[in-house]
C-alpha cells in the first residue's frame, strides 16, 4: 500500500462495543514497520504498527457502533523510501469482534 487512505462501507448488524483489529504485514525501513490508522465514520479508533513480515492480526482499539451503515477508513501514515530502503504496508482485512 502506498501512502494514502482506503475506505469501505459496511453494515453493523447489532449495536454494541466492538474490538477492532487489522490483519496484515509490512516491510520495515530504518527499523520501523508500517503504521495503520483506523477511523470509523471519521472518528479515530486507533493506530497500530504492523510489526511483522508475515500476515498477523493486530489489535487497534474499541469502537461503539450503532446498528446500520458505517464507513471504515485505513490510512498508511509512515510511508518512506530512503537510503535504498522502502517501507511498505499490506493489509489483508479489518475485523470487528463484539465485546461482552
């Protein structure tokens, strides 16, 4: 993923508190991995360093969602290409798990 933001619409089937996670990996540069910021409906849920060269799940934070349509946005915040190194971020999925 190049620096920038991707968005997707989704429908929440049940209102409640949800743990938000991303699954992905990144290629480090200058010993720092790619960082993803997650927003839902324009509100920041959290930011996470995707610190693995293999696809892994990373917790981002919690979000309170109402039943119905929402928009999730993922922003790659620290893209860099310097001294022959190129940091890249690869996101496979954004997931939600209901909290009890």
